[in-house]
C-alpha cells in the first residue's frame, strides 16, 4: 500500500485522492477475485457492463 500511495503523491495527487484511488482499486480487485465467475468470461463481461451502466455519475465520487 505504501509504495502505491507514495507513487500517487509523487505524481501530484492529493493525499485524499491517493487514498480514494487506492481504495477503489483494492475493492475492484477484491470484488473481481471474490465474486466474479471467471469460468464464464462472457457472462462476467456482460454483468460488469450492466453494473457500470447502472451507476449514477453524480454519486460515483466519494
């Protein structure tokens, strides 16, 4: 975690944005590894696209 945050800060991100970015990528990776059935790639892709299309852009930033 520390090297990623250090790189984000060095790239000019604020501490808040660096932590938020890291958290989002962590949750994405955890979710993909835990809850997606990778044995059926087309179904996983369709479910991902459907979930992304349902997101409200006004509330997606934390």
